[in-house]
């Protein structure tokens, strides 16, 4: 509610400050801009390569655990309790190791993604492109609709500049 009041006051002040000039407002989905524009960057390719390597290691470890489970079932079926106990211990250790590996790698990948999104050169490029699109289309205020606290409940697609900014960023990176 406070955000809505702030937005209303901001628009009112802008209207009053410009006399007869009405402030035009547009929205942008910054999360989507980041995702789409970073997709082809070197940093994003590195992140994708690391994600694939992590997934391959997880798959390798999971397959090893599955093989141990098959051997465990066979040992039980054969009545070899000592072997079944040894294999169960191994399964538990490897399962715990896999869980720890997954948690650690997920945290590393998340930090790498956050670092990519906060890169100064990238942010400057995005901010410049937003300014160019907004000014070119006569908007004086740009609001990030991906921010949950923005207070935006709905907006017309005619005031959403997300696709134009993404397209311009792609064109400039070629």
C-alpha cells in the first residue's frame, strides 16, 4: 500500500512540476532483461558449462549409488548380511556426500549468477539501453515490474519496454 501511495505521489509531483506536461510511465521486467541479454555472454556460457559439469558429476554419483543399491539387493537376496550391511553403509555415505556436493555447488552457481547480474559494465549497458528506449518513446518514468514490491498489479503491454530493450541489447552485442 505504501508503494502505491509513493507511486501516486511521485506521479503527482511529476505532473505538477511539469505544468501541463503529463509524465508517461512505462514498465520493464529487469529479471527477464538480465536473463535474455546475458544468455550469449561469455560469463553466461561459463556458468552454463559449470552447471553442465556439476550436473554430469551429480549423475555420475547417482549412478554409482544406484549400482550399490542393486548390489545391496542382491546381497540381501543371497542372504549375505555382512555384505548387505557394508553396502548399506557405503550407500549412506555416498548419498550424504552427494547431498553435500549438490548444496555446495548450487551455492557456488548461485553466487556466480549473482555476480554476472551485478557486473558494472553489464548494468551500465542495460541502464543506457533503458534510457535510450524510454526517451525515444517519450517515457519519463521506468518502473521494474519484476520487483515484487513495485506495487504494480497490472500493466498494459503497450507500456512494457522489456522486449525492445532486450532486442536492442542483442543488436548491439552483434
